[in-house]
C-alpha cells in the first residue's frame, strides 16, 4: 500500500500540535509523566487501582533523568496485589523501607525493576515469596544496598543486581537458566560454579573484589560476553582455561590474565595498554579479533 501523499505533512502538524500542548502542563513533573500515558500504562498507584482491569504497566518516578526529585513521593503498599493484570512494575527512586509481600500475588508479572537512585538509606527488604512469581522473566534491583542475592523464581531469564553491596554469590544462581547476569559494582570476592552452564550468554562482574581469577568460569559454555574489569586480581603463574567468550572486557587486570583471552573464539577485546610494541604484535598475530581496544589511561601490569 502506498502512503497517503499528505502523510508527511500530517506528521509535521501532529508534532507541532504536541509542542503547542506541552507548555500547558502545570509542572515539569506533569510534563515528565505525559509520555508514559496510554490505556494500560499508569504512573500513580491510586490511578492504577481505579483502572485495575486494564492496568498492565505501572511506572512510579521519584526521580527524573536530570537527577531532580519529585515533590510528591510515590510508593506501593498492600493494595498492589489488586492489579491482577499487571505485567511490568518499575520504581525509579525507591522511597520505602520494604516491598510488600502482596507483590507476590501478581501472577502475570514479567518485569520488575527497583532503582534506588540515592533514595535508599538502608538495605531494601524484599519479600521471601519473590520466588513464587512464576512468570517473572526480568528482575532489576539497583542501588538498593542489597547484601545478598534474593530468592529467585525458576523461570527468570535476566537478572541485574549491580550497584549493591553483595559479597557472596551462591553457586545455585548458576543453576538457573539465566541468559543475562549483571553483578557489577558490588563487593563480590569469589565466583564458584559447581556444574556446566550452557544458558548464560552475558555476564558482568566488573568493579568487584575478586583477587584471584575465578577458574570455574570455564564451565560457562554458552558465554558470549564477559566483563571482569576493575577487579583487584593478582597475576598467577599458571592460568587455567578461560571461557570461549567472543567479547571480553578485562581493563585493569594483569597482562598475564588478559592475554589468555587472545583466543580464536574472541572477536572483541578490551584490556590495559601493554605498550606500543606488544599492542602491535597482538593485533598482527590475532587478525580474527575484529575490535581490540587498549585503555590509554591504564598501563598493563606485566607481572
């Protein structure tokens, strides 16, 4: 079907009309909320409850991208369990001490995002029943001062717990069929797998406290992306086999570790600057690596 000849003109008129309407917003907060409006998307719990039969997405904002706070804080309480059709719940700037257990009655929930964004002053308390959310596919909890990995549902596919205070990673986490796992910016000091995992494709454990290279990473047989950057690892005399990740970020690690990823399976590599001569040698002897980046601010430690 050919487009109507006036379609571009009508699109311009619609855009101009939108621009003319926006200044009528009473505040920046109202302006920020407008983009999220639709028949099934709500930005206030009370309003969502008034339309509970059609509410499928609830996004509560206590901060806006500029970093400014919203003057009227938003939170969830036990009534969240009444939103039976809800499949996505997002809170930007969590301003409550705990998440009510009634969230576990949301049997259609597929995506849950909780972003602290500087609003969380003590560890956010999560209900133990999170593991009962059988349809949950994606869980994100950032900047919430978590000290441990919460109970997780078996069908979860994407998990992001970056920017918390987690020190230990249970080996059972790698028994889930996760496709993506983000644990960056925590206090993790060890990674131990006890069995092969062919499901995890994307793993970020950068900016943690790993002092030795986790030898069991080789059990991640399906890995495509791995980031170990900025961990205080020491070089070891005999490096164990490394996973066949096509993309590896190893900035801030000893050269002895990083150079083990100069493998036939690697296509993209980020590492410290080994010096001009070694950098040239790496590139010439590894033509299969499509992208090789040497951090100019970090001189590689050859030890």
